[in-house]
C-alpha cells in the first residue's frame, strides 16, 4: 500500500511535468529486416517462402507451394521463458490470456505466423476457443468493442500475406481502434493498387496454402452428416471440437481469415450457415438444425430467406439492427434488406 | 482551439466545451486509461467520466493546462476502476508491476512514525522530479505516471529497452535515497 500512496501522490504532481510527455499511439512501421528477424521469424517466413519478404508489385498474390509444410523447428525456436513469463495472475479471461500471449510473443520479436504456429501446436484449445469466440461474436463488427486484438490479429495475418510480417517491426500489439487499422490497411492497399475490401484473394490463397480445400470440405461434410443425424449446432460444434479440434480450428481460422460474414458469400455459404445457426442458438431461438433435421443445401441467400421466414413465424425480426448489426450489414451487402 | 478558449467555454457553461475537450484530448485520455485498464470499453467509460468530472470542476477551477488537468482525472479514475476490478484477486498488468517495483523503492517504514501527508509527499516528489535530468524524468513518468511498459517507453523515446530498464532501476534507487533523506514516511 505504500507504493499506492506514492503512485497516487505522483498523479498529483504539477502538470508541467507532463507537458513534454504524451504516450504516442503505436504507428505501423517497418523495421529493418536484417536487424530484427529472429530465428523464429525467419523459420516462419520459410513456411511461405522468402519471396514474401518483398511486397508483390502486382496483384498476383502467388504464395508458393500449397503443399509446403511448416518446418518442424519453425515453432521450436520460441524462447521457453516467454510463456512462463505470461503465466501470471494478470490474465483474467481466456481472451486476455491469448491476447497477452500474442502480445508477449510479439514483444519477444516473433512473427505473426510463428506465433500462430506455436499456438496451434502447443495451445490449440486456447486458439480454438479464441477463434470460436471471435467467430460467434460476429467478427469485425464487434472487434471495436473489445481491445482490438482480434481485429489486429486478423489484419496482421492478412497483411503479412502481402508485405511480410508486421509484428516484428511493431514489437507489440498496437493500441489503436480497428477503424484506424482499417484506414492504415486501406492506404497500404491503395498504394499497391489493391482494393481493401473488394475481394479476398489473399485469404483464398491462405486457405489453399495452409489448409487446402480438403479440410474445409471435410468439415462441411461432417457438419452436414451430423446435422442430418439430428445433432444440434452446439452439439455439432462440441463434437467437432472434441473429435477433430484441428479441423475445426482450421475451419474457423479460415472463416476468420476471410473476414467473417462478408466473406461467406464467396464460398458455399456453410461458414455463414454455421455462424448464423450459432447466432440463432445464442439468441435463444433454439437450434434450427434440430427443427429441420438437416442442413439445407443452397447458397447463403437461400438460407437468409429461409431463415427470415422462419424467424418471422416466430415473431423475430431477422434484420434487427440492434441485435444483429452484422446480419444487417450482410443483408445490405446482398441487397436483400 | 487553445486550452484557455476551451476553459472559457466551460466557464460559460457551454456544452461545446466537452466536445472540444474530447476532440483535443480524447485520444490522449483514452491512451492513459487504456494503459492502465487494458480494456477498450472500460477505457471509454473512464474517458466519459473524465468529461463529466471536468464539467463539474470547471468552474470553480481554471487550469492553465487543460491537457494535464484531464489527464490527471483520467489517471485517477482509471486507477480507481482498476483497483475496484482487481480488489478480489491481485491483478496484473502494468499498474501491478509498477506498484511492485515502487514498493521496493520505498524506505522501510518506522511503525511509530506518522504517515506523511499526501500533499507533502506530492511536493517532495515534485522536488525529486525537478532534480532529475529530463530524459530520466521522462522515463520515470512514462512508467509510473502513464504506466507504460518498458518496451513502449523504449520505442517512444527511441532508447534500447535495457537502457530504459536500468534507468528505471537507478531512478527508483535515487527515489529511495531521496525519500530517506527527506524523512518522508509512506
């Protein structure tokens, strides 16, 4: 408590002492690669090919050999002490735990990809829960209400596909709003002649590179089979989490990479379906899969119309701006609202 | 808009004062709150509370530096909020770490001695800060006023992290000696 008194008293010192001090928000800056690349970052970069060190000059986003696997030592060069350092009482929620881990790893100079690889292999449950939570929370729309790290992670992963890894040059997770990051990303993309939100070739490339369509389709198939067998959404998710956590993890990561709802239209709608069904379950509407026994086929629009009809029958407004901004946004995107 | 003009708006009870303050110091205060709370929503609420406190305080107060004024309010509110939310379990984060560091720097208390008045302690700390070279003072305040992590301070001041860490350690020792010489009991 003595320290508390000193810190409190320090807070009352004359304002002149603060005149030349203003904590500067972190600005994304490139650090000189030769000086900062750690062994782990180098190893992680090897996963995707050294060619990524240089920003592509055109919109050709070739990412190397899709069958290329991470080298075994890619995740083993992370200093052991880093995680011990973080295993203190400061983490009071899983999100914060993972956020803190991510930040600490970044501070330790590890690349985004190195961090993700580490977490995937050593802490898959945490990463899975983290991504599931983000997934359920509606993605981008809700990130701004949290500490931004989910959005930041998403942005970093995406950005790193194009221009190399930002985290080593940042040394820590910036404390900026998502909107600011978006603005920054937009500028970078505009400079390179890309449209930030227009398409997601990078995500697609990422999917193909890291997981391939096989995993995703495998999960889609499993999901459909489970649904057809009468499993609820939550039961399905739980089952997949227990049975094939890595497949589910990859699946959710893939959706995460694609930008959530907005990216669903580019695929077969199953991610949107899953998200939407989960959302329904969370809203207390009950589990739709149970009612319809099987997951309907068709694209997202069919799902939306079907869902809208079903919800209206139950006296629920599907496009309620207050409860589901993401849905509304998505509906606007499709022009069906 | 100049601070004095914004303060005048407060004195004229114009609600535009809050908007102008938020425009000029919103990010600054948010950064201070976030550095302590590490939670965006809590920080936003803290900053909103800052505007309310400022509105209630001006008048009668008329600060010359509105930035420092609102920064102090934000810091105090954020610390209060932090302590409340970490009352049950000893929390973590930079505040906790900074307190632990500071605990080591303070001379052992004579149980018979009376605690130094807060205002006296503040005045002593001001003298201590005045005695420090500028860079050292900046590092000290960024750590113990703004609760920035050493890595953040290093980046902001363009110093190696080890330099920041050792500078902080030396300054704490100097503070310890200073408080001892001044016979400050906390």
